């Protein structure tokens, strides 16, 4: 399909600094497709950062296998029309599994307030979109992949992987392997490790903790920068140790209570025997 011409859509948000919940723009058309933007005043997963996202409109009613590939960016304007912020241009595939993409860390709320970017507490947002490919219906196998920062991942994994890179942009700067297959394999191992570390600390056995530590070391040796996961694993070790120590203390207290109970029984028996002897005398 021939690329469509870039288009833009601008909308205004009054009393922006008082907003708490996500703000959705009116629906607009670009490249024969319908879109809308979401503005997150208090952040979308990363607190105190303005987040800007583009979504395919009415994606729930689209046919099975739909896909939109588009380049897009966000611009924040003063009332004079002068730009004070422009995001990088992203090129992403929108689909049923990932109907929206965006910028998680645009500006901090503090920056917006301190630099006086907004006049009369009004935020003006311009969305620039160029649609590159439109698929309205296709066979879906569940094995479709897309490129996210040089890693081929399943559609269902795309948002999570993108989120990891947003939170930890230097995670793969030193990643060694070049083969797409090997990179995909290691990314899947990383996603499984992240999922594992989301479990409650008390659910880990000693063996599982040791294996998890080994997996983390192996992934680090490939070039992944995983200090944040190491910190999380260290916390799990500490929390599990506290739980284990508390359990052992409870066991010792119970054991002491049982000994005291047995001792009291013996005292009662001895007292009864002594009383019996006195009675006989």
C-alpha cells in the first residue's frame, strides 16, 4: 500500500494542572483510519511524568487480524502556536494485542509548572500521524511477531517489552548476541524471569531462589543490564529470610510452650503423688 500523507490533529485541555484522570481527545481521521490520543496528567505507570499515547479508535469492532503501521509524534504548543516540546517520532504496529503506543516520559509535571510552558493552565496537544500500512483482515496464528528495539517478539509481548525499554533504556546497550533467534530466546528468558520475580517472597523455595539467581547471572553475562532485577531479588531474599526467621521463632516459642505444658503436667503429677503419700501416712 502506498504511504499516506502525514496529517495532524490538535486539541486543547483546560485547567490541566487540576486534572487527575486520563484525558481522551476527540476521534480524528488519518490515512483512512480513525484514531484518538490519550493524555495522562499524572503519568501512565511512571508517576509525575506527562504521558502521551495514540490509539486506534473502535479497535474492538475491527475485523480479526487487523493491523495499522504508522509513524507518529506529539507536539505541545503555547497559545501563540510556538512549540515547547516535541517527542521523538515513533514507528509502530498497532493491532488487537497492542491497540495503542506512546511516550511514557514526555515531560515531568514539575517542568510544566516551573518553566511556565502553559498559559492560563491550558495544554495544547498536536498529534502528527502518517499511516504506512493498513490490514483490515488477516489470518491470525498467535505467532505473529514485531520488532521492538531490535528484538523480534510476539504481538502479545510487544507492549511489555516496550515498557521495559521505557523504564530501563540502557538495558540492552551492551547486549552481545546478534542473531535474531538468539536475541528472541534471551528476551523470552528475561520475560519469564520478570514474571517469576513478581511472585510473593514466601512462595520461593531455597532451590528456586538459587536457580533464579543463576538465571539472573546468565542473562547479565549476555550483556543485559539488570541491576533493577538484582535489587528485586535481594529484597525477596531478605523478605523470605524474615519470614523464615519469624517462622522459626514461632516454632521455638511453640516448642517452649509445649515443654512448659509438659513440665506443668509433671509438677501436677508429683504434687498429686506427694499428697497421696501424706494421706496414706
